[in-house]
């Protein structure tokens, strides 16, 4: 045991999860060939920023990156948590990118985590902070994470390319996660949402809301979409607008969809992101997001496709009991999560596809990662 | 049972109506029922008078009640429990093996020649036990304490307690304290009954103080024909078999196997090449604790950490009897398995069964070479023997061979390859019955890219057992309903796609384009490769580096949700839609999932093993089809209640067994109507605890139901190997010493390592020196700790927490107090207890356990600090500023200490300012610091800076490899300072300056008396002038005066004087009288003493004489 046995993996694929699972399972890893054949090899700024974030919340972790950035060596330390932490997220990805692993890490820390993240709050690529507030935190509560102290405060909005947003995340420690039997997806009782506009006119919000409501009107009367218009410093540094929608079901499931529109950010290569070149008008954005939400509802399952990965991870980390959850079609990210979970935690899920509804039931036993780091009282 | 009718009717038991037995029994009975009818003599005296007092009493009783309650834990073991381990421990020569032999004889009616290794026996219909004899050295004791469910502590009654017993008790206490029973032996050495009784009493009370008062202590009075008396063994066996075990935290969270068999499976040629090559071994034993997940690492006590190369479930060598209703055990079922003792005749391996035949029983009809030695191995070969051998040599059974042909059916892979496949499969986990078509098919399909080819012309075998004969039914795939096959194939497919063989194209599943349900079904999963091709994304490398994004959005193919008909398809997912349809949907997925599952996985017959898999729900699923989730919840609650009830009254006939599959459920429903016992228990105490217990029980039942739904392979994949199964663990690259020095009398403990427990780190523990260990422990002296499954040597640093939260290093542990210990080692979860030793040798005097402790937390850094005093001398003084040298060696160091306070010996306080490199003109010397003081200091002053420095805890730990050396050799690790000093004859270093010396101070100089010149005196003012007062010659008036009393005064004075005189005389006379009296009494006493002494002597003389006479008489008689 004198020498550390590193687990070797390749590629930048699911870097977040690998780091997270490595930190949770205390298995040191080496990631090789990170974009070795790319024009610009090595780690991207957001990945470096993520690694810094991991280092900030943990103690005694060892991180080595080689000169070209194509190899990363990570030996996890103790997850500490702590108060009054500040992290500046790289602007190549939004805060959602960092939040996804961070919330899981925070639950298993030694102390409750309270961290201020600065960067881009809304972005079409990653789940927005609004979605985190409305959906992700509810999923955590299902697993027995105490509700008090579980909070995400949006202090300032910020969109691409210059960001300037700021959120305050507080996560309590969970003694242990309880296994869930979460199969009943229920029926959608209400749809809630929030639109925001930063440094632009509220007209954008109005038209987004109008378009979204127009789609829901066929199905449900109980639709409320609130507005969040920001100007001045809380609006960040770039102009943009966006929408985040949540459908709530009778059984307490939350299904979300969101997007944001802003100027495209310049890539490292100096070109603009291709997809960002054409920006949709606000009505189309609203309609698209609403349609996407309906699509998610149609797929079924207790969570939307974005949160599948998180759900599986939490299932794998809970007590030694059997969890059973039902999700819609597995997203590629979820599949990747399942594989990573098997690789790092050794937890296999039994998958039972349900032909009639097109959903998949997943069964697993948790590893019972309890309070390994906690101090005995 | 016709025979029973012929038997004469047995007389029924007549209960005692009077006598001590009856009284005792009735008392116990009353206690059980909670009735106390001991009439108070004066009930009014104890009536409640004060309301406050009554309240207080109530509060006290409530508090006591709450203290009794423990947080309920969920029992995650399903199915048959593994045999309970009964460790028999005691000092050498106390009769351990004899107790085991007697108990084995009692349970199985078989004689055990010798006790080596664990001995498993079936002791009852639902109970198996495993006896382990605890070896006498400390390593064996530690390992035994970790596995024991019940410890029988054997004590030599004629000698008394020995240290081993207490050591073992202490080891057990830190590792979770299993049940303990004491057994006193050698009681026949007492001749005097009274002395025997006294000794028993004394030992019992000593035992009670150590465990708890009322702990069971057994007395084995003596040997009869070299065995303990049958009656006593029977009693002991009864106590052993009714004992209940409570779960211990460490063990319920870690799987472990107490190996009862070890085989060396290294290829013989490898061993021949190099005798000291690393070996591959297999260990066999029951899995205990919790489920063993695949890929878990294990620690073999005394060897090290290994990953399991293979785990196989073997059929139970000592199974419980069938559940048929009958009283007691048949003789046939009194099984008994002890491979290390060389008893069990059958050995089941993964793919073979070995029959042990004693050498003299082996007979060949004819031997070729004429030598009449039938048992030679490998010299002479007979044709028949050859034939038999060749038959034995086949590696695979007929079924498997058949399958080989089947594999040859498609593809040109030769049998070799198929054999390889089979081997691969063997390495995998497979069901105990060697052949399984299904799994081989699956493994095949993992490689095969196209499923369609398989479907068209495939013959499946279906093996069943009909009337003792194995029938293999050939089933053509076409016969099976196509849709059914699809559905059945779907499940492994999805799992395979997700977890598929890594070699195959990494496939992810995407379902993006799906407008109608049909196409959805067909393209439910689409390989990622295709998708990336569609997008135009590039090669495999690109995939490896694909973007890390949880959101998966493609707006391109969104449906037009504005259209009504499109909306209608999800109308039922909204509350505005059809609720019944939605409920149906939920039911399908939730509760009704079972209904569908029945078609999928329900009551199918396993083709490989020929056994039928019944789903517990399955049978009633028809009835329960319409049940919603609530009903299921209700049923689970009912089950939970039942289980709880059973747990409370375990002695009732077990009419309901959870594992009697569906019958249990049915019965549960029936019982609910008739018996209302569960309701009673609920009505009694619907408190928080009850609710919690119920919740846990429901959870347990849910787990059980969910897992029951899965097929065997998936189940193992998901929950791991279940406790109670007999496992074969294959471990590769074990040092050869383990095999060479293997001693079956020492337990081989294989313990699973939990998450993060194979990493090493700093652990902080609360430690207390054992009160029986003579010496205190020294910081940085290596100690041997037994923690979790491991034993290792490590170097602790002791500390204590100051009031300000600082951890101050201690050089030695406190005498009677807890302190903190920080050490480096493989991590264990907080709250794990451990025990520390200094040496392991058995020939130590005194108590070997040096400390007991519990881990509080682990860290990746240490926070221990110790005092440091930096000493400096002034080199230049300017008013209140001084330049101090010798305190620091570099300017960098100074920078670290800027602003800290300093002090001189004389008590002048100051502050460190800055490095003074530039301020001193000529001095280029480093490490001179400028300090300011509250007053000017002198050049002769010494300046101190008092600070704290962190203490490094050595990163050292050395696993004990006691199994890799002869067991009688003591393991030696790092030596303590003291040992090294003694070994190398090095004296303890002495710093002369640190020695205490007598302080010699210069005598103070005596000054001459002050003389003021006359001239000066004259000039001084009067105030300052020395006053020359001459001495008085005449006495003062005060002393000269005479006192003249009044006549009354005089009278009073006289009376007082008289009284005093009288009093004095009185006391004097009384004292004289008392003296005389005492004298007389003393004389009398002396006289009496002399008389009694004389009498006693005579009496005794008389008695001895008669005794001697009688003895002589007896002697004479006996001689006659």
C-alpha cells in the first residue's frame, strides 16, 4: 500500500464525474490523453477552474497537470466544505457546470459548505441556476438532505461572454442518504417558471412568457411564469435573456427545461461559437423551451433527462438499501454516469425497460457511503 | 407416522405443584408477565405524598426507559443466516478442545479426534453453529475476537482467572463485544465442598464485575471417562443454542469470511520451477456480516490486502434440514463439516466433488505391476484405473461438451476457443451447477454483434429433473413466442448496452427521434457511434474527449406542440387529462409493474438449473392486479408487523417464514383476519421508536421484494453475494509462506475492505492506557494496533487538547486519563475501536494490552503542536531597542516571527520587530533581529521567544505478517528506543545543562554600619538627625504600681482559687483510682490468657491425637 495505485482513464470525457467519483470513493486517478490530438491540446479553462474548485473544498488533495495539460493526476483528499469560500468560475462554461459536481461534494463534506461562485449564471449548454433552485435542490431533499441550509441565492445575473453573475450556494451535510423508491411520476399539476433579462428590455421577457403560455394553454391552466428583470450591477456584464420552466407533478416530481440567449463567446481559437451565430427571437425561445418541457414530460420518468445522472449518482451513494427509480429514455450523459459509477463505486444498476410507457426502471443498492470523514462527537 | 400410533401413549408432563422448583418457576413467570405481588408490609408508608416527588419519580422512570432504548438498526441479511461462530477460549490446558469435542458429540453423536480449524454443525432445525478453538497467542486471540458471535471463556476453577481471559475480554470489548459465557472447569480438584462453593462464588463475582452482574457462568464439575458429564454438556448446549445475537456495527457493515478450508491452486509446474513463487490460493467459508460486492478488496488477517480474483458460490456443505414440519432433527440431518480437522468426506469444489476415502479403504481389483500396494499414486497404472482417471480428467461435464457442439454451430471458432470461453466463464461467477446455457449464450451475445443471426436457428436446451432423471428438452427458438423473446431479450440487452463489454464499440443510447410508439420501440437504443456519425463528429478519440455536458438538447426535432393532436398524446400526463389512464400508467410502472414483470420474469423455469423460480408476489399477482401502491404499502406494513412480532416472540412455532415464498404472504393475509396479536403489539406502544422500527421493517421488506424480482445473476451484480452463502474465494499472488506455514488451528479471517479504507491517512483516536499495564506509553514508541480487520505496527504521537482547542503533544500518556493519539495507517470509519499492544510474545509477564482506544476522526494533516523556546542574546543595545543574535538563523525565519513577543530572564517584555541586516553597520551576519523592550535590557540578559511548533507524525505503518512465518515465532517489527539501547548497549543521553543542580548563590555582602560624621550631624535638620535616646534606668510607673483589691473582690478571688484547688485534687484522685483499676484488669487478663492458651493447646493436642488415630485405623483397614 505504500505506493499509490492510480486508476488510469483516458480522455476529457466526463471529467467532472470522474473527479467527483474519485473524490467520493477516495480512489486516485490519472487521466491521460486529454485532447491529445486536438489543435489546442490539454485542459480547457473551465476544467482547470473546476479542478481548482475541487481543491478549494477539499484538503490535502494532490493535483498534477503536465506541461501540455494532456495528463491530469488527481489524488483526492478529505472533503472539507467550509464557509465564506469564493470561486471565480472560468467563463467558458456557466456556473451550472460547476454546481453539478459541487452539490454532491458538499453533501459529503466534513463541514457544511457555503461558497460564492462568480461567472455565467445562465447558458444554454448547462442547466441554469434557476433550474437548480427549482428542481435540483428538490431532488436532493428526496434523498434526505436536510432542507434547512440547502439554498442557492442568485445575487447577480451574468450571461456569456463576460459573465459577472454571482450565486451563493449553501449545502448542509447529510448524515446519510436514504434510499428512495421513486417510481410514481404522477401527473403534472402546475407549471412554474421564471424569465430573466439582464441589460436588455423586459419586452423580451414578455414575449417569451407569452409564447410559452401559448403552448401550455392547450394542456393546463395553472401556469405561472415570473419575471426577473435586472439592471445595474446585479445584471452582470453582458446583455442577455432566458427562461427556465418547471413542471410539478402530483407526486412531487419536478421536470425542468431552460435556456438563455446572449452574445456568443469567443472560443480559444478566436472564432465565435458557430451555434451562437444565429440567435432566436424571444418568442421562438419561449416556445422552444416550452416544447422541450413537454417533450421531457412525454418521455416520462421522475426526473428530466438533465438530472438523470445526478439521480443515479445519489442512488448509488445512499444507504445499503435498494433504490428504485424510473426515468425516461436514458440520455448519453446518464449512460456515461452509469458506467462511471460502476467503474468507481462498483455499483451496477438493473435496468428494466418498460415498453408501454417508454420508461426505464433502475434498481440498485447503495454503497452506504456514510460519514467516513465525520468527526466522532 | 403410523409408527407413532402403535407406540404407547406417553405420559404427559406433570408440572410441579409445590417445592422450590415450583416457587422458582412461578416467580420467573410472574416476572415475565410483569406481575409483582410481593405484598408490601406497610403500603401506606410508601404511598405518594408529595406531588413533586411523584413527578420526579415519574421523570426518573421515563428517563430510565429512554436510556434502555437503542436506535433500531436495519437488518439487511436475507435468507439463511450463516452458522454462528462460537469461539472457545481459555488459557492452555484448561480443556478447550474437550469442551468442543463434548459439544460436537452432543449435537452430532460423532467423535471428533482432534479440533483443528472451524467445525460446522447443524444444531437445530434453523440453526447451525461453528466452533472455533482460540489459539493461545495474541494474534489468534485478536482474530478470534473479531469473528466470534459467542465466546465461551474457559476458566480453570482450581487455579482461578488467568491473564489470557482478561486480555481476550478486553480485545472483544473494543471490537464490539459479542456475547460471552464463562465456563469453569477443573472443579473436581476441590476436595472441600465449602471451599469449592466459596471459590465458585468468588470467581462468579469477579466475572460479573468484568462483564455485567448476572453474566452466565457455567460449572463443569469434572470428567467422566475423559469427557465432561453428559448432563452438564447438555445444559451448556441448551444455553448455547438459545442465545440470541445482536448485530455489531463493524461486522454488519463489512463482509467477512472465516475460512474453513484453504487450497493451493498454483499450477504445479510453476511451483516446481520455483518453490518460492507467489501462490494462488482458494479459501472457502461462509459469508458473514454484509453482502460481498463484486470487486471488493479483502484483507487476509496476518497476510495483507488482496483483490479477489474470483468468487464462486458453492452449495452449502452443511445445509439446514428441509423445512418440513417435524419435531427435532433426524439423525441424517445432524450434519457436521470440518475439512481442516479432516472429517467431512465430501468436498465440493467449484466444478468438482472430491470424495475423501481413507487410504486403506481404496482397493483395486487387480494391480498391474504385481505390487500389492494399492495406494501408490502414479507408479502403477491399471487399464481400468486409467479409464477411471481419464474419466475423471475431463474438465467439463457432458452438458458442457454438448454445449460446445452447440457453440460450434455457428462460426468457425474451434472447440479450443469455446473451451477458452468456458474457462473465462468459470473465472466469472457462475451458478454452482456447471453448465448453463443461458449465461453462455449471454456471454456469446456480448461478443456477437448481430442478434438476428442467433434468433433464426437456435436450439436451446431445457434441463429439467423428472423423477430423478435429467431430461434435456430441445427447444427451438421459433417455438417461443417471438414477442416474448423480444421482451425477454430486452433486459440483458439494455444492461449490456449500458455496461457492455468495453471492447465492443462503446455504445450509448439515444432516443431522440421518436414520434410514434412503434419506432420508439425499434430504435429504443441507438448506438452512439451512429449518432456521432450522423452529426459528422469524428473518430473514437473525439468520443473519448467528448464534451462533458449533462444537458442533452436538440431543438431541431421538436414536435409542434401547438397542434392539438400532438398535445393529446400527452394529455393524460396532466391533471386535466384522464386520471384513470394516468393511474393505469403509474400502476404499470409502479405497483402494476409486477403484473407485467410476471410475464417477463415471473414464474419461469430456469433452463440451466432446472429449478423453478417462483416470484413471491407472482402467485397472488393475479388477484392483486388492481392493487394500487397503497395496498402494497399496507401489505408491507403488515409484513413488518409480523416480522416484528416474530422477533419479539421467537419461541412461538414459526408458522410464518418470510422466505417461504408466497405462502408467507398469503398466510400473512389470513392471519390478519384471525389472530390479532400484531395489533396488540401495535396498540401497546405507538411511540416514535415503534414507528421507526416499523419504517425500517418496511424498508427491509421492500428491499427484499425488489431483489426477489431480479434473476440470480443480476441480483448478485446488484446486491453482491448474500450473507450465509458458502463461498469460494480465489486469491492470486499470495506469498508462498502463507501456504507453507499454514496452521489450521489458527483462524484464517478474510475481511472485506470498505470504501476508502484501503487508503492510508492520519487518524486521531481517543486512547487510554490500560489500567493493568504497568508503564505509561511513550510518544513515538511503536505500538501494534488491531483495528478493523487489520493488525499493524504504527508510531503514535500522543497529545491532549488544551482549553483553547490546541492539541499539545505529550511525551507520555497520562496515567489514568484519556489522551489523543495521532497515527498513520489505513483509514477506518470514526467510532471504530481498537486495542494496542507493545509486544506479541507469549512469555511476557503481566498484561499485554497496553491501551484501548477509539478512532474519532481522520484527517489528512495533523494539528499537534509542542512548545518551542528560542533563545537569543543581545549584541547591541540602544535605549529600549536591542539587536538580538543567535535566536534565528536567517532573515526568512525572522519574517515568520515578526510581531511576536519576547521576554528576558529578568522579566522585561518586548516585541520582535524586523530583521536588522541593514541597520548594523558592519555586520553582514544573517539572523540578527531588532526587538524593542519596555525597558532597557542589559548585555548580560538572555532573551526568550516562546512559541509553538507543529509536530510531524511519522508516516509509518507496518502490517503484521504473522501468517507468513511459523506461528510459534514471535513477529518482530520496529523496536522501541529502549530495546535498541539495550541491544546496542547505548546509555541514555544526558544533557548536562538539563540536570538539576544545587543553586549556589554568592553570599550577600555585609555593609558596615552607617556612620554619620559629627559635623554633618550638626548640619542636618532635626528630622534627619539620628536620635540618641539613652536607656531607662528606673522602672516606669506602670510597672511600679500596687494593686489593692476591694473586700468583695478579694472574696471572689479567694473563692475562685479554692474551686480550682478542689478541682485539681479531685482529678488527681480519680486518675490514681483508674490507674489502679487498670492494673488489676491487666493482671486478670494476662492470667486468663495463659489459661486459655493452655486449654487450647490441650484441646488441639487431643483432637490431633484422635484424628491421627482414626487415620491410622483407616490405613490399617485399607491395607487389610
